[in-house]
């Protein structure tokens, strides 16, 4: 059965423009795949385990095959559960607003949890990073308030899609289909742009 994981990286709920565009993708995807399972991971409503000293020690324990403390074992169990939820998906949908020229911190937190050697990637001394999630595809909805491609640097730089697209391909997810709504501020055509982005999302759902 096809599984679609929608990772929401915005805390604004129904007011979110990235979520509004993503909903168009979900509707079209479920029309194409009526037997598909939808898993929604709302990062703003999910208690992500901290990535601190305990988590780092837990990862080293797993790599070396050693037994750590009870706290470290619990941390690694939480990590494995999130990784399993992530890797169980066949397709991915991310709704990602631009925050300070990059991605929201909750999404970076999630990435730091699930990017694990031996689970989502391996590192070859000669060939570098090799993704383990091959055969999976993703659609990413990008929104930004001020930045738009081709704008002067005084209006922002894109560390949002450059980072996330690279990460997805590093762990083996390819292709990555982009649907963009940029900008959403200082524009008189937001309604039309939103309609266009929704239509792009529906098309992406038919091709992913």
C-alpha cells in the first residue's frame, strides 16, 4: 500500500499558505491513489526528542554496538521510532515556509533526528554520502514572504530550497518536485499566485 508522509513545518495551522498549497497536493494524490495511506506529521504539535549530549551518546552506542545508560537507550528508541515513521513512507510532501532565509528550526530539528548513518544514509570513504532511501519521491511546497528568485540580495537569499533539496537527495530521495509561492508580501497578485501554486501542486501529485 502506498504511504504518503506529509511533514508540516509551519505552526500557523489553517492560516498557513504553504499548508493551503499542500492540501491541494494531498487531495489530488488521494484521487490518484485512493488506497493510499496519509500520515501527517505536524512538527509544531509533535514532541521531538532533544538532540543533545544524551542523543549523541546514544548514536555512538548504536554505531559501536555498546550499551549505554537508560536515558541513552530511551533517546535512541525515540529516534528509531521517528526514523521508522519517516522511512516507512513511499512518498513525501513537505510544506515549508522560509524563516530568516532558511527552513524553520523545527524542520531542522527533525532532519537532525532522522539523518542517521546506517538508517537513512551511509558514508563511503571514496564516494562520499550514499542515500538509503532510493526509490522514494518528494514534493516540497516552498513559500516566502519577501524573497523571490531573481530579487536583489537585500530582499533575501535562498538557503531554504538549496538546503532541503540537497538533504533529500543526499538520503536518496529523488526526484524532488518543487512548488513555490513567492513572494506572499508586497504583492498585488497573491490570490492569483495562490491559485497557480495550488494547480502546480495538483499537477505534481499526478506525476510524483
